[in-house]
């Protein structure tokens, strides 16, 4: 069964990008292959991804498109698709504007049983959480403080720690998104 995972790194003070949307602070940190929340172990289980327009533009400007699974970009702007890969393949990128529940249903179908990944965008992950669709947060915490920037998850969200460890300079944790407590947000949507 597919899970929607917010796989993300943040500063110690809870920011995923600095005030200029830079990740230089993150990319300079040491990681160890096979450590906690290892990307090379994570990515083969992903069948579809979703991101906002800021993350999409950052990816294109910093190395180009490298994903080979269907991708959704939530945006209200007209954006150009990524260039074809070195092999000439056209990336499967779909631009959407509207309900995260509708996008989730399309991603779920495209993932063919593999997991779904919210790539960057704390507010976007929060929108999925608000809709009751976010299952897990996989967080790597860098040993740096930024003081300001893009927040990790600008919502109240109750989480249950399921795993913790390290990866080079990072503290790593996996959290299950807990069901809302009585009086909190509505129950999760049944989207299957």
C-alpha cells in the first residue's frame, strides 16, 4: 500500500531553505552512504513525486531534472517542462492547480503500489496533512541554525517517532503522522 512521505532535511531551528531559498548550508553537510534516511535506499521505493513551483524551479536551476517517476508540480503559474534527459527521454511532469486530494488520487494510481514523496515545500506537505493524506515524515536535521527561511512544516501536526539515528553530520528520524486527537482536524480522507 502506497504511503505519502514528506522526506526532507532541515536546519536545527526548523527551516528547509534560507531566506534566499538557498540550500548551500545543507549541501555542505557530511552524509554517509547507508546512514539514517539514506537517499539511495529511499528513492527506489518511490513511484510518484509532488512539489511546489519554488522547489521545481530550484531543481531545474541546480543540476536539472533527475527524477524518472511521474511528477506533479502544484502551481498557479505557467511553467516550462524540464528538458529531455541525456538519453532523449521526456520527463513525466504534470502541472496542476487545485485540490491536493485530486493530485493525490492521480499520484496514487501512477505509483503502482510504491510510495509517494512530497519533495520540499513545508506548506505543501502541510496541505496534504490538512487533508488527512500525509502518512510519514522522514526528517534529517543538519547541525546548523538559519534564524529565518522556509519553515519545515508550518502547521500543528502530531507525530509518533518510529525510528531515529544518524547519517554523517545529521540526526535522522522517521515519524508516523498520528491520527487527529478528539476536537482536532477532521478524520483522514478515504482515498483508495
